[in-house]
C-alpha cells in the first residue's frame, strides 16, 4: 500500500482547474490590502488658498484680483532660481499650483507636490538648495546694471524646510522682490511665496505648518 504522507498519489495531487482562479483572486486581494495606498490626485479645495481661488469674483474684485489653478505635473517649482520653464524634478504623482496676482501689482502663490516617495521629495528639495548656489546671483539680460541675488535661511517646518527669496540691486539700491518657503513632509513638498513686504520667510511658516499637518491625511504621504 502506498503511504499518503510520502511520494504516493496524494503527494502528487493537483487541484482542479476550477479551484485555481479562486486562489489567484485571494492572493491578489491580499497583495492589494498589504500594499500602501498612494496619491494620484489631490482632493478639490485641499490647498489653503483654493476655496477663495474657486469662488467666482464680483466684477469689482475681478478688476483687482486674478487667481489661477493648475494641476499640471510639468509646472516648475514656484521657487525657481534657475528659471526652468518645466519641472526638472522627477517622481511626481500629483501637483497643484495656485497663484494670485493683484492690480497693486503683487504676487503670491501656494504649491503642493506629492512624490512617489519621501526620498524623491527630499531629492527635489536638495536639488533646489543646489540651484540657489548655482543660479543665485546673476544679471538681468534686459538691464545689465540690474543684479538679482537669491538668499536662504533656516526655518522649522515639517521634516525639513528652507526659507528662500531674492532681491534686486541697482545703482547701490537694494529692493526685496520675493520671499518664499519650501517645506517637506513625508513624500510631499509645499511652497508658499509672496512679493509683498520685506524678505521674511518666517511670515509664511503658519501656512506651511498647517499644510504640513494636513498632507498627512493623504494616503501614503506620511
């Protein structure tokens, strides 16, 4: 008699074909359940400026304010010392950029970019730090006597952050032109900019900290 516990017919038994699809379905379900969810789209009205940007303006306000919203992955970072026309950082999964221009004139913006991993988001911030050094001091091609100089300072937001901005100098006169803050939380970068007032990245930390806490609600970011 052949033993059922060694090399007999029972050991070589093959499940009927009708059972195999069920087993594949179970394995696939377990794989999906154990895989971390990732962001493919930023929810509507998620950014701090977004509700105001989506609210229809009266004719009076429309003459003074102009909002733009873009979800293009190719939009460059709002802090852009080297003036790239398209995004040069890799690994983006989702992005939203909101800009506000006024008749003053003035400009401010909010940008959120979600990457495929914290490592990709860190690489984007590291590249931006390097670009400040590489492109942070230059002449305006249209006015050679006008120089543009970027500067940075430390700020505490999220996992890592950097205050950035630039000023112009002409005939010995300095004029602050832009202030920004970029922060990383998990696999997300958030950027806030303004050209109103003096160079003061600390004035943007409230918005950045609020978003740094909010992005952790998105699957897979933190």
